C-alpha cells in the first residue's frame, strides 16, 4: 500500500451484501423504542405538561421530560 | 387491526412462515419477522429505493408492497443475489469502484443493477442512469455507482 493507492473500504463487502448492521437493524431482548415529541413553537417557554394521554397508551414504560 | 395473518412467503428460494398484520408491508415482514435486515427502510414512502427487492424477477419497492399481496411469488433480497460465499458481479463492481460510502442505499442499488443486467447485459451510460433513477444516494455518490455499472458492462464485451 502506498500513497495514491485506492484500497477498497474494509466494510464495503458487508454493506454490499446486506450483512452490515445499522442501528435500525439491531434487535435486543426487551428492547424499548423512543418517540420524540418536540415543541411546535420555536423558542417557547414550557409552562407545564399534560401526560395523561401518553401514560394511557398501551406499552408506554416511561415519559422523560425537561424540567420546567 | 390487531388480527394477524399467517403468511407463507418465498424469499431467496426458501419458504418462510410469518405472522403479520394484514396491513404489514413486505419490508416489515422481511426486516422484523425474517430478520433480513439487508433491505433498508429509508423513506418508507416509495421514494428512495433503499427497500428495493425483486418480486418474480421484477423490481419492487418492498415498503409499498403488502406482504399479504405477495402470495406465492418469489422474493429476492440483497441477501439472495449472491451464493452467500462470494459477491455477485454487481456487488464486486460496487466495492471495487469505490461506490459504497455510508452504504445505506447500497442494497437498493444492488437490486436495481441486478435487474438491469438481467435484462440488458451491456447497457450504455444513459440506460444505466435511467435504471438507477429510482434510487437515492444521500452521500451523492452517483458518479462511482454509474462507473461501477459501466465496469460490469465493459467486462461483458
């Protein structure tokens, strides 16, 4: 190998054959998924949260919020 | 839509059983039920081509195909284009041409090129570009991908 050579990427074969694992390809036992709910307003002040509807959804394990 | 359908799908020459919602797409069954994650979920709207597979030898967006609708037709994914040991000519050309960057679009391009060369062994640049027009590469590595296809066409003189 020298300067000016064009070596193949070491992971190219994995990517070309579909063997490469991307984050969305990983499945772990008991794996949870997150869903982001962002503010519809730019630079708004958060005055409070109403979380009952989210809590009532089947399968919701936790709701993480920013401190107000 | 909690009802589940028992499906039989033929993928890469093997019959698989899957339990899926009647609304499940072929892409969801391939990735989530059969763990064939080589087929990528890009836009999930039939725009980007990352989920491209062959159904009975024809190009199809697996995100737009209902799994229940595939029936007994033969599905080929990126995992099935080579013999499992070595790469296909298309895969080899992409690797050797430096046509793979992040690689997320690559399985879709592999399928599009596999289809192209099955129907036209010596396509010219215009034909190649048209054949790849349904696949997006957000690294924008199109030049190398077209070069890879031209390399295959030239090798078949």
